[in-house]
C-alpha cells in the first residue's frame, strides 16, 4: 500500500469513528424523543404522580425532577468541599511526589472504577448500622463519595498543569503556599475545576444504583434531608418496568427530561467557561 | 560602596551535579550588578538562590551563606516570604498572574495587608507609572493581563514587583523574550530604578551589561571567575576566560579580513578549501567561512583548532547556512 492510500484510509477511519460517536448520541436522543414525546406534557414537569408509584398514568414526575436536582446539587457541593482541598494536597507543594501521593492516586483510580451499586450497598450497610432510614441525606452522602474520585483526579490533572513560572511569580511577591494556591493556582485552573465539578454533577444526576438503597423512592417531594426522595433515573426504571404501554411512554418522557437537564447543563457550562477562561494565562 | 548582598561560599547541587562552586561575591547597594556568562554556567541558579526560589526545584542542595541586611537568606528559620518580598524578580518571560491588569499589581499589596480600596488605587497607578505602563493601560485596568503584548506584560511584571516595595530587583535575562523597542524600554526603567534599588541582572548580552552595569560578575561552569567594576571587567578583563567570553560575543565588531563561501561543498572538501584560503592570510588575520553542510559545523572548527588556529565564533545565520569565524 503506498503512502497516499494509507493517508486516505486513515482519514476515512478517523471520520468513521467520529460518526459512530456523534451518531450514537443522536440515536439515543432520537429513540427517547420518538417514544416519549407523545407522553410529554406540561403536567409532566409541574405535578407529582397521581396514583401510587407512577402507575396512575396521570400527573407528572416533579417529585423525581426535584429529587434528582437536590441529590445532584447537594452531592456536588459536598464533594467539591472535600475534593478541592484534596486535589490541592496532591500537588508537589504539599504531599506532591511522595509515595503517599502515588498510593492516594492509585486508590482514587480504583474508586473511580468501582460500580455504583457497590457504593449503594456500602451506604446501605452503614445506614442500617446507624439506624438511618432511606433519605435524601443518605443519598447525597453516597453520591458525594461516588463523585469525589472523579472530581479529585480530574482537578489533580488540571492543577498539575499550572506552570511553575506562574507559581514563582506569586512566591517572589512574598506569598505563602496557601496564598499562591488559592489566589493563583486555583484561578488558573478554574475552567478545569468547573469542568470537574460538572462532570461529577452529571454522574450524580444520572446514577440510579447508588441511590436505590440509600434514598429510596416516593411520590412526594422531600421536605427535609431526612425524607426519602424520588429521582429521575429510578423514575425511568420503574415506569419502564411496568407492563402498561402508557406508563412506558411516560418513562421515555422522563428520560427526555433527564437528557434535557444534562444537555442544558453542559450548554451552560460552555457559555460560562468563556467567563472563566477570560483571565487564564496561556 | 556599601555591600547589600553578601554571598559567602555558596554551593548548589542538582543531585550529583554541582551547579555552583564556592561562590563568594559582594553585591553593591543601589547599583546595577550584571551577571554574565555562557548558558548553563549557573547564573539563573545563583539568582534563584538569592530569593530561595530554588526551594521549588526538587532535589537541590544549597550550602553557604547569603546575607541580606544581616539576615542569612539560606537560614531555614527565617520568614522566607518577607525575604522574597524584599527581592522583586523580573523573569525571563513575563509571567502575569491569571487576573486583571489591576489585580496583578494589587495582588502583592493585598497579600501584604493593603485592603483599603483608595490606597490600592493610588498604589496601582503609582507603580504602573513607574514601570511606564500607565498611559497604555489606564482605560482598561479591568481587562485580563494576558491580553497585553509581551513587552507590556514585562512592564506589568515590573510594576507588580515594585508594588510590594522591595529593596532589591533580580532580573533573569529580562529582555530576552522582548522586541528591541520593549527591551530598550525595560533597560531605561532599570537605569532609573537603580537610583533607589539594588539591581542584579543576569544577561547573555554583553552590550546590555555595558549599557546598564556598574558592577560585573562573570560566571563560568558554576564558578565566579572574575568580578569587579563594570569598566574594568568588560574593557580590561584580567581572566583569560572572561576575555574569551567578551571577545566571543563582541564578534560582530571584529574585523573580517576575508570571507569564503563554501556552500555546496561536503566534508572534508570544505575543510580543505578553508585551509587553502587561510594559507594565503597573514597570522592574526580573520577569515569568515560560510558552510551549509551540517557536518562542517562541527568538523571545520575542530580541524582548525587541531591545526592551531583560533575559532572565534560559530553561528547559524539562516535556516541552512552557518558562519564560522577563524583567526589564523
């Protein structure tokens, strides 16, 4: 094969790979829209289900929307609170290139790959031991645990990229490690940190297995952290599992709503990243 | 002449490699001290020892004493942030912070406790004026520092460094990334600033050292081979290595007696032709040879030195051609 044909062949292969990826996104959207759009109505997003456990074929899934947003936002904030300092601690200014940092990174990578049902089972066991009932709080904590490895490792990688020269600039002005880290490093890495947080949010809003046992399910909107809460992935799961075609259609409509929330979020992050990128030094 | 920085027996090791050997030198107050020497001779390492930025580099051991106003900078017990505040650093490439122009200058002020908005405004304006940047940025103080040109960024770094009111300004080849006009601008600022600050400037550029320096330190392979008044060291160096270094960089001013174009010739023919051409010259005369064979770049100078001639300079002049200057 001559070099020219090689070139062409690889070009075709690369474009084909891209088409598979983008095409599957559109296929997912198409299936969800085709099956769910007829069941979509304004009441879907403004009412809680009528007739227990989504079986009434009426009302909406407001309980699941609110529950999912509570869960995802709550867990993201909680995870962020722990992950940012943890990611900073992994940098060379702190534990850096020590053996400890190596093992911390290794265990985070293992945690990242741990199936979420394992987190759910773990959370459930601890909650049983503590005598806690399935609740929003339990779900938020378990989801935060699930998100932390993702956040810490993603932030770790972006913070590592902040150049030494930039840190030197801060140190030469007489800044301490903390001032340099908080004032310069975090600012420079901000777009990456926001991406890490949103990645974790996406994981949080889409995960079903970990909250199945810890948050439970309900038709009501939770009024406190100690109430059980509904969630969109479980709403899809339960409705799709019924033998009634109308309810199954409503499952697709719920999936569509979940998809819209995720898409809107990533659009928002794109729009916001411009603002975050403004001051970045290249 | 009062000594501001007194360096005694400074040694620095990167692992096994000794980057600085027994450096002892006194840097005078409120003058410009130029540190000259070829690449890799330890100039930058020396500068980084002065404000202990070397701490950020892994696997470095430093010993000796660096006394600034009676405090040993290398003493682990001292408050290093205070030492660093006293020494501004102007880096090789400008490194603005990821924030607005205003915040870049205010950053140091804020960490050292200036919170009052009015005081901040005044100081930011004052130091931007000193650095000669105010007129260019006064209408866009809130825009990102990264948007400035490289030359403007370097002046911003100067303003930022001056804002924390240092006593010493360290410059690590501060104009090497700048265009000639911006370089000139920075040089002028440094000359003005030398009335009030002790300035240490690392430079590759002998001309720059001549224009700026009151005092010159010549580093070679991690050692100080000569130091003294600029006029003495630069015009009448005592050390052979200093003389060679200064002559090498002064080459543009050396009179070329004959020029031979050997482009298109391969080794060893270009060497043979160069030898023939040199044969016709009187001893002491200088010949410039242009070659485009990559092998000739190393082989011709080596052969000439082996024959007892002196190779003054080897320099790439464009993408394919090299000039080799030989003295018979």
